[in-house]
C-alpha cells in the first residue's frame, strides 16, 4: 500500500542529452521503493501520445508544456509525486507551471552544450549543427536556463546517484517525502 503525501511536481529542465530522463528514471525507482505514488512524465513519451499533433515551433512547444502542466496539476493535487522531464526551454512557460501545480520544484539539469552533443546517441546535435534540424534547442533555438531553480544538478560533474541523492535530500528536508530510515546493520 502506497503512502500518502501532499503531492508535488518536480520539473527537470535542461538541454537534450543533459540527463533529465536518466535522473527521473532513477528517482522514480527510489520513490517507488519508499512506497510513494509516482508518475513520470517524459518529453519523448508524451510526444508519442498526448502531444503527437504538435511540432517544435515556439507555439507548439508552449502548447506541449501547457498540456503536460494540466496533467501534472491533476496528479500533484491528488497526492502524487510527479516527475516531469522536459527540455521546456522558455522561462515564462516554466513560471506558468509553477503557478498551476502543487509544490513545484524546478530542477536545472545542467550539462554544457558540448557534453550534451557528445552524449547524443540519436545524432540529433550533428544534424542540428549541420542545419538539417530547424528550431533545435541550444543550437538554432534558445534555451533560457532557470534563474532561480530550487535544485541544480551538474551531470557532467556528478554521478546519477549523486544527483538523485541531492534531489531526495531536498524533498526530505522540505517535508515533501518521508525521511528514509537508515538500514540497521546487524553486528557480528
């Protein structure tokens, strides 16, 4: 039986390849292991269903985030830990999410552009640098980094475990999740 919590929206924003999904997947496991209600909303997955009719213009990106915000709002106000991993390049859109959802926590998943390009298994950055992909965030379209995020993780300097631990500590110290009890080690 899952434990009840107040609910929150943890919004992971950053460039493509920064590590948003990787951190969200690891964080989801940690929260489920603590018997919490968790839903993970991911940019690639959402675009296959909820927003498949949208492209990558500023208007379409804003509509994408608006739809996801509505889902996050419903879930978070009903005691669910929402983990949303989206590039969400525009500050104004992220500020709207803050206003609409319960206990919004902005996590800037930071990695320099060259690191993200090196990590790119889909080859999207190479195509964007070659001009084959228009409106590519960080290359031919802007990314407005958060000015005052609650949490910053530096995925080019931290392990996934270190980034997740930083987020868990924030959630615990702000009373959003129960503190994990240390596991007692039997003495010999």
